[in-house]
C-alpha cells in the first residue's frame, strides 16, 4: 500500500507487523558497526573500535537470527561487516586495552 501523495515511509516493518526488539537490535548493530568502522581508522581510538566491533558483531549475529523482515536482515549484514572490519582494524592498531 502506498503512502498518500506518493511518498513512501522508511520502515523496517515491511510485513506490516511491529517488531520492536528486532528493530532495536538492527539499529544497535548498524550503529555499532558504523562506530567501529569509523574509529577503526583512527589509531588512538583502537579500544573503542575493538569493543564496538566485537559487541556489534556478536549482537548483529543474534539480531540476524531473530530478524523478521528482509529490511532488517539487510541492515544487519551491513552492520555486521562494518563491526568486523572495525574490530579487525582496532585490534591491529592496539587491541582492547590501552
């Protein structure tokens, strides 16, 4: 069903049902993945990149497991890959401890 005036809403609930837990997990995965990836390129932020990457990766795997829609799954994969690369860069630059 299209939105009035031809506008489309951006939503993760493409099946028309509410998925609050899945949406929160997907948003957290994407946020942690972007954070890990961005901080992974800054040597002095290796701790943030490492921790955000590991949390985003593991949380993203669970989010992928419980996801209900294709939109959630797509964003989960983007977040998981970003978290993995960010964690790898963070570990390369110094790891989890100062």
